[in-house]
C-alpha cells in the first residue's frame, strides 16, 4: 500500500511512471493473500503473525515443522446453524433405518423424531442426541459408513442457502488455510464432530487430508467378516474431542502444540488456551457469527456454537474476535 | 544392469565408449535406492511394488495421497531384544522414583524390580509390566514426560552394541523410508509402544514427524496447573495399539488404508491383513531376525517379538519374509 501511495504522489506527468504505478498497485492487489478478508484488526493480526513466525531474521521465527495450525470445524470452517450438520445426517439415518428398527416406534427420542416432534427430541438433550448418533453411526463397516456419509453429504442441501451442506464452507477460511500452507504451516481440523464424518470431505473442501483430521470417535473393532478383514463400528462412544478433550486430542494425534488455533465457541476455549500457553508468538481466534443477512447472527444464548465466556475473556487473554459481518468480504465461495 | 552389459560387450577398442560405459555403470550403482539391501526376493518385491504404484501408465498406479506406508517400531525399525526399550526405560524410572514411593518396597512387581529379582518381575507377566509402565508414565505433565523420555533416550546404551538405544536403528529401513518418501509415500510408525515415548526421536531417527506416529496411549487430562494450562498424564491405559488394535489405530489416526505395511511379529498380522485386504497392488512384509552375529536370532519361541503364526501363514497370504542375515547388507548406520 505504501508503494502505491508513493508512486501516485510521484510525477504523474510521466505517463510511464503512472502506468508503472498502476501495474505495481494491481500486482500488490492481486497478491493480497487473504482477498476475502476486509482490512481490519483481525486480518492485520494474522498477517503480522505469519510474517513474524516465517521471517528467519525475526526473534519469533518458528521452524516449518512446528508451524501447526488447528481449526475447529462446525461454525468455524462450515455452517453449523440452525443445527450441526452431523446431527441432521443422524436424523436422516433414523428415518432411513426405521424399517429395520421397529422398536424405535416406541422408544424415545427415536419415536419423537420419526413423528416429527422436534420439541421432544430437543428436550432429550445431549444424552438423547448421543443415543441417536451412536445408533445411526454403528453396526456397519468403516467402508460402509464412509459410503453413507459421502452419499448424504453429496446430496443434501441447506434450507437457507440452497447449497449442499458440504458446500456451506467459508471462503475467507479457505483463503486463510491456503495462505498458511503457502507459508509452511500444516493445517489440521480439530473438531467435536465425528472424525469419520468429516474425513470424506476434508481434502476436497479444505485441502486437509484425512490424517490431519482430529475429532470425536466411536469404538471400532477389527473383525474378519465374510472372510474379509474389516473394521466394524461398535455402538459405543470412544473419545469426545470437545472442550477439554480438544487439547487431549491434539496431544494424541498431533503430538505438538499448535501455534495458531481458530474456533468459534466456548467449546474451543481450552484448545485456544493450550495453544496460547506455549512460548513465542501465538495466535488464537474466534469467529463471531454477526451476519444475519449473509449467514446467521448468534452467540451467547445460541443452542449451537454458544459463544459467551470466550467473548468476555477475549480481551484479557489476547484472543482475536473475528467479526463475520465486518471482517469478511465474502462468506461462501 | 542391461545397459552396463551391453556397453561392455560393445566396442571396447573405443576408449570413449569404455569410459562412458563405466560412467553409466557407476551412475546406475550410485542410484540403487536401497543400498543396504542385498539383491534378492525381498528387495525385488519392494522395487517392483514401488514402480507399479508410481508409474502413471501402470494399472496399479496409486495417487500420491493414497501412498500410505506403515511400519511397526520395536524389532522393525529399532532393536527390541533382549527387552523392549520402553520397558527398560520404565524399569529405570522405578529405580529413580523409588524414594518417592516407599510403598514399592513391599508391593510386587516393584519390590522384585528394586531387588533385582528379574525372575519374579518376568513372572508378573503382562499385567505386572503394565502396572510398572502405568506407574512410571503418569502423574506428570506431557512436557515433563517428554523431557524424561528424551533424556533417557539420549543417554542410555544397549549392552550388546555399545550404542545408545535410540541409535540401535536399522540402516536398511532408513533406506526404505527415504526411498518411499522420495516416491511420494507418507510414512507412519504404527507401534504397540507408547506414542509419546517414540515421538521425541521419530523425526531425528526416521524422518517421521510426531503427527505420523501412532501408538498405545494412556489417558490424559487437560488441567490448569500453577496457573498454566497443561496436559496431565493419568495413571490409566487409554488405547492399546497392538494386534487387532493396530488396524483400529490406523483407522482413527490416518483414516486411510495403507498400501505397504512392515512388521516383525505376530502382533503385526492384523495390520498387515488389513493392509493387504484393500484393492490393487499392496505389500506386507515381516522382518525375520535371523542374524545372531550382527543383531539377534529369534522367532517362534521368543519372549519378545514372537514370530510364529505369521511365518506359517506368509506363503499362503503372499506376505514377504525379510531375512535379516541374507537380505540386509548392513544392519546399523
């Protein structure tokens, strides 16, 4: 920007210099590494951080191998409102599997779900939702589950945006992921969502390979089925990669402390606290959903992606609140 | 080789051609991607496999992202005889921590270990060993454990080889790992050993970053300690990444089925069965410790790294048995 101003204030009488300046400005514009981000505190902080950790002459230089960036998924990389995508997938699977489960007609919360009584489903709380997830995500091989999830994600649309759920992803985050990788970062998803539900889309959507996805998981069992070795998904929750589980998941899967963490709800606080507690330059970001027109506006009292304590603590802890409405030039690709 | 023969049988009267042929032969020799491997069935099978999956015109071509290679650790990448290195680390920690644990003087198997009664320690079996591992690997932060493991690995020598345990690694496997990576493979450790015990050395020893190490793990807990967020290692086993646990660990951590798997004991059978059960070209290898002079000779009746059923099943299953004595030109770097 400085270069552009200087060139413009130079001798405009000279056509050559004027054209040269325009050329430089357009190059400078094209080279904006975060084109879907508006100029502002959040964008500046990201650019400053990446420059600091990648500049070999900086006291904050970080070796490429240690440039680990972690992103929450629901509400951080893709839409989570009005309901987490994976829960909707589980609801659809209850309807699909109902003929094989006559007992669901008389068992809550399955009964309510099949009758469209969403109030009762909601009242079953996290316990009820987990029962639905466990029942619909188990009793099949790993390959069969991947097929089911991929098929659903490739065909089911979000009601507000008339796009596939799998396409309700945020362009500014795609910019950021690409920018980080271009600067030697390894990018990971660290989500409370099911690890195997995200993997079929992680590479295509975000350029994040399956082995860089960390998430919650059920218990799996290695069995020989029909003469072929296979992984069978059991009806039991294994690890919950949420809240205080996120730093644990990072420890187990990645084995290094990230230097950048990006979330959007109070469930991401521990991941960001853990990230920030290391030495040297670090950055922790929360996406604040403030854009009722282009996406949704929700925070403290939302039933999904509650952002409350983190908003209060952000200032004192040096966390960056990214304001979707003001900081993002575009929302979707 | 053909080129060398042809050049030699050509006009040797021409000094130029002779020198040119020598030059080509030396290039061909220098370019052997597995210089520590003797020519033989195992080396040929590896070279054939890598050519097949990386040749774009081959029906067996595999996209780089799917080129996942997994290696067991103990007895496959480094020495496991006469006792698994991590168990020796745990034994040393019992001695170091004994002053803080007066109860160990009267509790087995700690009492026997402190008295040097290894027969009784051995008789305590896997249960006793696990008690020792759990007691010595918990009650500290992740960073403290990493420090303890790194320190021990940097200072403790193997009695037979007069080298650090961390340097008792196999040169032919370093060749193979480098060759695979040069051909677009992503290399992983998939071990029954503790994930956090291997990580401090995985990058330096094998060029395998911590995030590509899969192993057994204890339960960890995220806590704020002395005002600083930290991961505390709890006295509880979390996941056992051994035998049928290995394909499960691969599923959870990597999320793709490997196309190459290398182990050395019956505990690796399920990992190799899982690898081989996918479509297309795949290769499963077992290292057979047959070299009492340069390393050790053990298999069916060994107390560590038992290789028995896999030896019987290898022929029918198309697994490759790598004979250390005959297939490896060198053992250590």
